[in-house]
C-alpha cells in the first residue's frame, strides 16, 4: 500500500504542466509529449499537486523567444494565473540562456513559487535557483557541443566527396551498404531531361522562360513532389556546379570538393549554359528597355495578346558572339497560350513575302515617302556642303550643323545616339538643361 504525504505549503499552488518535444535530430531519444504528460500527471496525483492546465509544444529550445506556447505560459505566470510549473526535466523548459533568464526573473519576482520535475524541485531560494541555472546551462552546453559535432561530421562527409543533405533534382539518395557503394545516384526519371535543359540553354540559346514553357508544354517533367518546375528553380539549377561534379560546403564558405557522384553534364556545357543565362550590361540593361524592330506591330493569333521579343547571344568557337532575336506572345490575355517562338530572320522573310502578296495603302505609303524625301532635303540643305576646308577647298560636313539637324528632325533613336556622343554630361535642373562641370 502506497502512502502519500501531502506538503501543505504546496496544496494551494496552481501548477501548469508543460511538455515539449523537439522534432530535431538531437532529441530523438527524448520522451514523447504524451509520455511526459502521463508521467507528470501521475506524479501530481501522488504528491497532491493541483494541475490547472496542460500546455504542449513541439518546438526546438535552442533559440530564445521562439516558442509561442512557452512565451504565452510565462506571460500568464506574470499575471499570477499559475504559481508553479510541472515539467519532466529542466531542459524541457530551456536549452538557451534567454528563456532560462526569463524563468529565473519570474522566480525572483515571486510569480513562480516552484518548478517541479520528475526528480527535483526548484523553489525561490538562492541554492535551488543556482542549481536550476546550472542544469539549464549544462543543457545549453550539451546542445552547443552537439551542434559542433554535427557540423564536424558534415564537413568530414563532404571531405570524402559526398555532399551532405538532399541532392539536387536529377539525383536520389541511396543507402550505402559497403564503403565503395554510391550514396548519391542518378535519378533515371529526371536525369535525361535535365541534361537536355543544359544543352538547350548552352548550345541552342534557349532562355529560362523558353525552358519553362518547354517543360510545361512538351514534357511530363515534375519535381519530386509532383509539381511543375518553377522558373526560379530553373535559374538556380543552371548555377549549380553539382551537375558537373563539384560542390561547395557549406554554401558560401569557399570550400570546394570534387564529388564522387556521377556528373550529368560536362563543365564545358555548364559554362556555356551559364554564359547564355547571363545578361551583360553592354547587351541588355533593364527588361523591356530594348527596342526591337517588329514589336508593337503584331498581335498573337492564338489569344489576341501582344507580341514581344527577347534576344540571346551564343558564343562561337572563335570567341565571337552571335545574336538571336525571338518573337513570342506576351501571354497577357492567356498565360497558357500555346503559340511558339519565331526567329527574327524567319519573321522578316515572311513579312517580305506578305508585302509581295498584298496591296499596300498607296496614299499612306506615298505620304511616308514624301516625309522621308523632305527629311532628306532638309538634311542636304542644312548639313551637306555648308563648310569649305581652307586647305583643300573641298566641301565638308559641319558636325554641329549635323547635330542640330538630328535634334530637330531625327527619330527618337537618332536623338538618343547623338546625345550619347557628347563628351559632357547633361543635367536637367529648374527646367533648364546644363552641362555638368
């Protein structure tokens, strides 16, 4: 027969039972939340403790102030809703200095009369508070050492040529049995498509958006979770050296390793793809800032949206670059429009064919011709033959006259180009154009 001796000083205390379990690697051996609750309820019944509430939480205690349930509990204790805390062990309450300090402060202020664990009691006395702080600090020390050991183990794994963590799309993790067995193997369902992605970008000038549409419209390719590959994921894939056999660990550390996994592509293909994905400032500045010859003149026949264009550059074997311009639907009215891209050379070829087949508006064409003819006459009168070279006696072009003509009669592109040729920088201030000194 079990006899229970009640402590009359604790009969009127209101306890809150707090149970916590972290899902992280370092607490796999800790008791489950419900096991903690059952054990502590039995203890409360044996010792006659009044448990007025139970708070459960599944969260790591490494960082202070991050546990919502604990924060609410401490706030309730500050209002004297509870007098004590019942928990399985001190490390259930804290594994960091911040939360531990908040708990001890509440004890100093008299809000927490007692903390009961499975084998210990901590009241508002110097010795017991000191012991609580020692146990909490010990839990933090163990946690810090465990973190260092985990990081050391991951670095050691990287040093053997195996990248820690989940490999990128196109690879799977294989549980190795022997020391020479592959730990990361090629995914047979996705590897071939990823190889094609790099080749289409690096060798055929595909852009990220073109790859995204190709995957969506012409392949059954999905991620491990069964979703379509996002455009941002395509750009990240293009920059991942893991696909040609190298990896950095940790990322941003500058520590590079030669992987033991089988590469999907060569470094030459990787470099070509990355160069193609870049947009140098000398070639492309802001999206939409470049003017193409036939934009704003065509309408998509599939959905009625406008037609836009983008340019890509392919590096040739001699080191030079070849420029390609692709026209396609903006998909402004229908994001799923199936109209495909067309190269500018093919578009121009078809436009010239159409010109031969249709009757032009002769009045509009004649007006345009007259405008161009008059523009040429102004150029001839205002610029050509206005200045004579004193040494040769020949007529030469007055460049200032030419600049004035362009600013008055030139197209927008001509005006912009001529102003870019000035040695001085122009500033607009107080509605006046000035030359910056």
